[in-house]
């Protein structure tokens, strides 16, 4: 009998191959496994105690992954992992801009993937020692540079570019920082000019390489 308190959601295209993968995981892990299209963030189930979301790096671009991260940030019972990564360099790229707990590569065997998923369901991380070492070095360098001026960006502009990296819209940024949407647009114009980029995705990629991983999206406080 399936453990109804645990759910794995595969965020990928619904194909015969992904259906076979889901069936295999369902049998091996004795839990619910569902397939969601990368564009269907709003169909994330809400009636399970634990949700492990596996993002298919083969079928999602940066913007789609960040949209999922932003959605999952509001769900304390949900955690993220990514699969079908090319190699460790690809994993470093994902981890530098995403808060994922597990990494699975294209050439990982099915038994190894199941072992990793069990580890994630137990609340632990799943990634190689060499990858963890590279990420520790990445964050060490980021900490050293944390308080240095970045291309003349102000503290408010750094806050906004951090929220961009977490997938927030202009309206969400304005709401969280208690400013108008027009003010956010003005800040974005100045940011793009200072760091010589032309759109949000380029700004996020610049921040990833120059400022490190984006901070977790702060929860908006509700005033009664």
C-alpha cells in the first residue's frame, strides 16, 4: 500500500518514457508519483505532508525553474531536486541560482536515483562530495565579496536583483519592499544600465556569476 503522506512530482513532459519512470519510482519507493507539465505550477497538490518535486533539466529553461522555485518557497512541506543534469558543471550552474536539495545526472542508474530519493525523503541532501566541495568554495568566495560594492549598485538595487533571481515579478517586488511598481521599474532601468544587460534573465545570470545565489524569497508579513 502506498504511503499517502509522501508524494513525488516529476516536472517534465508527459511522455511514454516519463510514464515508465514514474511507474518505476512508484513501485520501488512505495509512494505516490505524479507528472506535471513545467508550466503547471498552480496544480501542485496541497493535501500531502511531504512533497518532493523533481525538475527535469532537459525540459525546463532558467525562467521555468525559477518560477517553480518561487512557488515552492511558499510551501514549507515541499522541497526541490533536479534530474537529467549533464555533468557537475551543469549542477554547479543550477545550484548557484536555485535552492535544490538533490542532484541527479543523466547517466545515473535507476537504483541510484531511488537511493537518492529515499535519502531526500529522509530530509537529507543528495549530491556528491566533490560537488558539495565546489559549492562550499563558491559560497566562501561569495561571502568574501558580500560587502564589496558591486558595479555601483545601491543596497536597494541589490535587494531588487536578489528578488529577481528568486523569480519575483515587478508587482511582487514592489509589494515586498513597500514601494510602487513604477519605482521598481525605475530601479530595474538603473540596474540594467549599470551592469550592461538588457533584460531580467541577463540580470539574473549576471547576479549569479557576480553576487552568488539569490537569497530565499522573504515572506510578506500580513497586517491585520
